[in-house]
């Protein structure tokens, strides 16, 4: 697929550009996936709602920009806060009732809730594709022959910052330690006086917060429509399995790996096979290292 | 008790009917329309339904169709085939045998229209296909099938001729296509059109349905520095790609995208990035024809559509309305609703409608329509071709 016309000196530039594209994309993928991974790891709930949460975050950013002029980078706080509240209520009010049940039960519940939320968004916002058009986009710049799409790059960096903040919240704060404790041993944590149901609700809220924040950042990049919810969910799923469940570093490694694999796959085999390669690697990984690249060691 | 009740009820019903209906007794003309109203194709099915509904309402609002001393109200009998082609065929048959429809509008797209055409042929019921472009639908030797889309190459050849003959030094084309039935077919036609005009196709790549990132493909495309970038896909693909092209600084002399820019949504979503993007479709509200059909002119049609739906009609909706308008003209020409007479009238038709010139070739596919080439200039769509409805000159360069 590499055009024969390219002289050898340009190959390295081409590969560097493709790697850069892949890493920027991968950073965004990691941010989509990290909340999904947290909820799956701690609650053992496969949250089918996650993709729709991302889309809802995008809509919040879109309307905040169109009506209030708030830049999507700032509406991260708005979307994150709103989604945290929604996530908390959903977990405390609904999912907590069945959280001890087999994984299929919670899967069906979140699937049903997703149908409601997604179709609700179609009714409220229509399925038309919208985009945030910044009055002053950052555009792109060329550094050392590499094209840097700045809005995308800043979004990716912010996504990484958010992920690092989440990491420190889990490691340093008492709530975070409680989440990690519940993740490691629910019964023991309860015996130590941790209110497990409340921790579940907070964890689900944090997962939703990350989805909303990611959605807000992605509103600058992808067209916004409820129809994209399933695409985001799919990405979150692959990233988690690729990187390993239940750890933030796993989500980051998985996200960056998926971004890079897709980019180089598109280069070497053709753009139509980018995802195919990602899935093939996924299957190989599931066979030989089912715990993912980063294993499964909890939020420590 | 039942016997004493019935005459009373009938007399009330009769009085009610007298009050509602005009003096002349009206009959009903039934047209069967199997459509994918649910399932993956439902957005397309609903578009077609909007087009048919507008035509039927307009006909009935004007007092129906008068022919052979009778006046007919139009009733469209919709049946949902759930985006399932085999069911579309069964549905078409049931519409003929059970519902006794007089005519048929074909199901959505080339595949389902082709499948259902054998039923229409067997029962000798004229069927008009509003959204089937593939020539293979029409070359089966059937006599009762007519279609309002020209073959795919009519979308790529006129634009290629304009660009190749422009003297702007456009020599190379990069094609990037969604790996999906219609987008890939159009991309292949583009390749053929380009080669026919001695343009060099420097790359031809496909992307999978649901691709969320095109940076690598576009980075590769940038390596060959094409003069002309030709991309096919649906509106979400094209919005995303347009933005990534800008991010990566890809600025060809000509940028063509099919089939998103035909929708106003594309301009809204891409803003300044829509500047000088070219496209083609079977119809566009920017064309202007003075027709002999009930809508009269393109402008009247667009206004009627906007009044009813609060949105601008696109080519699929217009084609559906045109199917109705053409059927109505054929009934008028035939002077009866006899299926064979109407079929002959359709075959002999040579007229103008709001949709464009209407004449069918011997296979039943329209061959008079000149699909417009258009370009988005400063946020509005300008028709570049055909000459008769031209609104502006093709611009080169200035891709943001």
C-alpha cells in the first residue's frame, strides 16, 4: 500500500507521521475506555451505557458551545459533573439492586437502559450529525516535517491529564482507597466499614464522568450523533481487553496500542483492514495472554 | 334488534359521507408501496414515504386524478418489509393479490427493486422504482418496470469532463471509497471516468464501514500529491474526513465528495471547510425546471415540501415524488387506469417535470435526466452542470 514513488528518506517521515496519528488517536481511545474499565473492574458490570454516556457528554459540550460559547475543553467540567450525577443515580437507584447477580443480569439491565437513553437522545436531538465549529480553531502546525493537528493534540493531552487525575484519586484519596479495597475484596472492605453500595455508586459515577469528559473532548473531533454510541462502546471494549481489565495503565496501554495498530494496519495492509488487524490481535491475545497486555492487578 | 339498528346507522353514515365528499362520486386509485419502514434501511424508507405522501396529498388536495369520466382519489398502501429483501418480494405480491393495488412503487434500492420487479412483471402491473440506479435492475427484458435514477456513471462522467477540459492542470486523481455497495460502485465509475479522460488514478483505497479515523489513509494520500481528491461515503464519514483533511493540510485543486454535500446538514457541520467542495446527485433543489406535472416547477415543489416538512427535499425524496407525478402524467396520457395502457404511456413518455426531463429508454430506466453537478460556494450550493440549470462557474483551488 505504500506508494512506490516515495523516496527512501521520506519513509521515516511517513512512519513517524503515522505513529503520531496513531498515538493521538490512541490517547483519545484510552480516555473513552478508562471509565468503562473502572466500572468493569470494580463492579464486574459490563456497562453497555458507556457509549451513550460519551455521546451525551458530546451533546452537553455542543450545546454549551452553541448557546453559551463555552469551549469544549472547559465543558469537560460541565459534562463530567452532569454525567457523574447521572451515573451515581443510575447505579444507586437501579444497578445496585442487581449488582450481585450474574454478569448477564447487569448486562441486560445496562443494555435496556442504553436503549432508553440512546433512543431518548434520538428523539430529543434527532440522529442528524452535528459538529462543534470553533470560532477560533487552533488548526495545525508543522514541526520537523510532522503535521500536528493542534485541537486533536490538545484534546488528547487533556484526556491524558484527566486519566492521570483519576489515577491519583484512586491511589491517594480515601474514596479512591475504598474503591480499590472493594475491587480487591468486597466482603473484607465491608467488614472494614466501607459502605459498599455507596462506593459502587461513586465508582459508576466516576466511570460516567470519564465518559462525559471524553465525549466533551471528542465533540471537537467526531461528528456528534446518538448513532455513534455503539462505535464508542466497541472501542472501549477492545481497549479494555487489549490492555487488561481493571487498571488505568491497562486502559492507556490498550488505547495507545489500538491507535497505533489501526494506523499502521491502514498503512501496511490498507485502510479497510485497520480494524480487522486490531481484532485479529485481540483474538491472538485472548488465546495466549487472556489477561491483556498489562495483566489484571487491580487499582494499586 | 340488530335489524332495526342497521338502517339507522347507515343513514347517519350516508349523511356523514355526503357532507365530507364532493358532489361527484369519487373512486380510489390504490398504489402499493413496500418500504423498509423499520430496520437498518428505515431512514431511506421514511424519506421515500415523505416523497410519496407529498405527491398523494397534493393530488387529492387538487381534487384527485380525472380520467375517463371518473375522478380518482389517490391512496398509497404502505407495507413495511422490515429492510428484509425477500419479504419485500412477498409484500409486493400480496399488495397485488390481496390489496388489489392498481400500480406499484418499487422497494428501496437496486437490489430489492430488482427482486420485486419479477412480481410486477408476472402480474403485469406497472412498477416505478424511485431509488434504483444499477443498470442490472433494468436489463432483464421486463416491460413493466420503470426507474427514475440514471446509471451510476452519469454522476461521475460530467464532472470528470468539466475538470479534465478546464485547463487547470488537473492530471492526477486519488480515490477513497467506503467499502459499501453504492459508495464503492460510484468510486469504480469514477475510476473509469477518469481513465477515459486520461487522468492518472494515483491511488484507490477503501475504508471499512464504521471507520472512526482516516489520518493514516489521508497521510498516505498526501504522499502522492493528487490534484483531485474524490471521496465517497455517507455524511458522517465525509464530515469526519473533511476535518481530518484540513488537519493534515491536504489541499487539492478539486475536492469531490459523494453523497454528503447534497444535504444541507453537510454545509452546517463543516462550515468554512465546505468551501468549493463539489458533488453530484440525481437531483438537487438548486436545479430549476418548468414541468408539466402537478407541481409545475422545481421551486414550487421545493416550497410545497418545505411547507409540509420544514426541511429541504433531497434527491431521494424528490425522486419519490417524481415517481408519483410521472405515474399521474402517464395515466393522463393513457386516458385510463388500465395497467397495460399506462405501461405503454410510460414507455412512450417524453416530457418535463419539476424533477427534470423524463424519457425512459427501452429497458425502462430514465435516460433523459442530467444529474446535476454542484459546488458549495461561500456556504451555498451552486449548480455547475447541466448548462440549462447552471448557476455558477466551477471554481478550482481555495480548499481550506
